[in-house]
């Protein structure tokens, strides 16, 4: 069973920051949080991952709460190309995908 | 980043035939590979996990005799859909992970293979 909970869908205006939340209240101490996204009919694309510190790369920022029970993926300046389904996964031996968040970036 | 390649990207076959999908890690050794199936507007569903040289571990509800998985080398895994039927039509995606670069278990995904059974 998926160990994460995400909102089903979100809209974001182009050029604005998109904040995608994820709850993972049963995460254990050595499990990483990964974010992937899937654009229609393609394989998932890696975005970012973290353990307990906030992380930033060229695509996004990942904010993990101090208790590690939730995290937020931030796309700082969303573009139309960021329209996709975003999945938050807690790293276990089996990588189980939840339902993800369908982000629609609006012009 | 590490590259995983799937082939074919799409395939159409007649009901009753078998179809093989290949998944290759191009620039790293994939110690573990995962096979997923995705129906339209649904999430990825894990079918099985395979380690090189070992039998695949199938998820509950996935028929191991119908979905044959072979992981004979550290760079190649295959999924064979045997006696395919229209209900097997789906998007099949492989992914791989590696420990040879002291990574954190990041998954590398193939492009996916769309199977249509007539």
C-alpha cells in the first residue's frame, strides 16, 4: 500500500510558484522522500529527493517538516510544461506509487 | 543521470500471442528492476520486483505464469506477456535502481511500452 497521501488535483497560474503537499506520517527514520512527475504517456521523471534537510536543485525545492511526516514540493516559477501528475514516494524496498497530484498550469 | 531504455515503445498484437518487452540500463548496473503497469488515468501499479539472477517477486494478484520476468544480467530485464488478451492492453513501464554508486535508492525509469491487444 502507498505510504503517502496527496491532493488529487491542483491548478497553478503560469509564472507563479506551485506548492504540492504530501503526507507521509508513517515514514521511518532511514526512508527518503522522492518526487517524480509523469507527463502524459511517458515514463516518470525524477525531480528531487531528501531525507530530512530541505533540498533544492534546478527543477524544484523540497521542504520536509521537522518531524518528517510531510513534505512540500515547490516549483518556483511554474510553466505550462510543468503540467503533469506529481508523485511523492517514500523510499522502501518496494516503490509504491500513490494516486499523485494532477497539476494543471494555467496560462 | 542514469539511462534506462525500453523496447518496443509500442506494440500491437493479436489475442493469444506473446509479447516480450525489454528493459535495459545503458550506463549502470541495475541490481534491482521493477515492472509497473498503468491503465488510462490511473497511477502506476507495481507488478513485480526482480533482482539479477533471482526469480522475480510478484505482487498480489499478478499472475506469474502470464507475466514472465527474466533478469538474466545486470543490464537487462524482460517482461513477456504470454497469451495476451485485450484486457492486458496497458502501458508497461520498467525502472531500475543501483547500489554501485552509493546512491540513495533513486529509481530510473524507462520510457514505457504501450501494448494493444486486438
